[in-house]
């Protein structure tokens, strides 16, 4: 049976979901999105994802007065209770009859949502390789914008070097990954960049910070310098669909002994339990 998706008030087969070529999402990347994980019948961090969605909408001056309950009712028909899935929800500024950078006077936003399975991430235990690049993205990375060309180019460059993530460096400090936040254990202290317009405030990042604090693991929202990244005993990337993934090699150099570290073992265990109990 064909996948059912949501588009502008209707649930319909994927192949019938059509958007105008004059949609500003297509022409300008003028839109925002969210990715919300769902584990066997419950969302993980639903309210936090909806709050970030509202913040992204506000940041691009797009009004869509749906409450968290309304979003829940809209999205739940796309999910089933048996599997691990994630919702991809995208809102663009919609169709306007003329291509113009300036916002059209009146426009109906395009709202699109679909769900996909979260496949088991087999590399999680063994870890992945990363490479570093200069963070050449714009200065509004806190907005979960659909215009992801810089991230796409960076991740592609990483893939061409057989690495699964690009770690981004701005003025000598790690910002985040091309599609993830970055954590490092330096001198026994777990570190991650503080929230700013240079990173997306990841929901997984927030859960990890809370889990670390409640379990007496020393953690600090402090930017990781390039020198600290090189001497870190553990480096991980985090995101809603890949969860917490150890980085075992950066730019061809092993991180410590090239295996997932002990702090990761603890936090990953805590995250897996939290995922089931709190979703
Ligand atoms: C650039 C960027 N940073 C961080 C994240 C992690 O965010 P979250 O944990 O909310 O999935 C993502 C997720 O896709 C991302 O694209």
C-alpha cells in the first residue's frame, strides 16, 4: 500500500501530493522544518520539538497559530504504534503568483508532513568517522531552515572522504555537525557548544545535558576548541534519528583508542532507557 502523507489539510498517497513550482519553498528555500522521533506509540520530546518549530516560524515571520495539541492531532494519523518512526514536517511560505524576494502580501503557507521508519543504526556501537571543515554556513543556524545547501555540500564533502559526518569549525571552535550537535570529553569533562545563532539547539543535545546533570556526570556548555577536539578522549554526534553516535576517527586520526568510550556507554544506556520511559 502506498505511503500516506499530509499536505495542506488532506491525507493522501505520496504520489498524489503535489506542490506548485511557484511555491517559495521550491524557489527560495523559504521555509522551515522539524524532525520528531516516535517510538512504539509515543513521541520523544514532542513539546520541545513543537516549541522549536514555533521559534523557527517566528524567526522567519510566518504565522501559523496551531497549538501543540493541534499539531499532535494532525501528525498522529501518519504513525503506527508498532514501529520506530520519525515525522518530517515542513512549512514553506507557500505559493505566490510572482517570484519576488519580498514576502507576498497574502499567502497561504504550505504544510507538508510524512513519516518514515527509523532504521536500526548499525554503526552506533562501533562508531563513525568524521572530517572537519570550516563552518561556512550563514549566521542563523538556530533556525531549522529548509535551505540546507551549505550543510548538503559539507556532508557530501565528508562522504567523498568516506566519513559519515562533517564537524564544523568557526573561528577555531567546534560549532556542530552538518546534521548533528557535537559533544567531546576533554580532561574528564563533557563539553558541547553553548546555544547561539551558530548552532541548532538540538533536542537530543538538551536531553543528554539533562541526563548528564541528573546522573552527576560533569558537563559544561562551553565551546570546544580545535586543540581540545584533538586531545578529546571521546567525541560524539547527536540527533533525533541517529541518537548518540561515537566518532572514532577525525581527519584520519583515531579518537583515543578508536573505540566508543566509557562516558558514551553510560549516556547511551541512559538515553535508551529514557527514550522508552519518557516518550
Ligand atoms: C545542523 C543540525 N544540528 C543539530 C541537529 C540535531 O538536532 P536534534 O537533536 O533536534 O535532531 C540537527 C538535526 O538534524 C541538525 O541538522
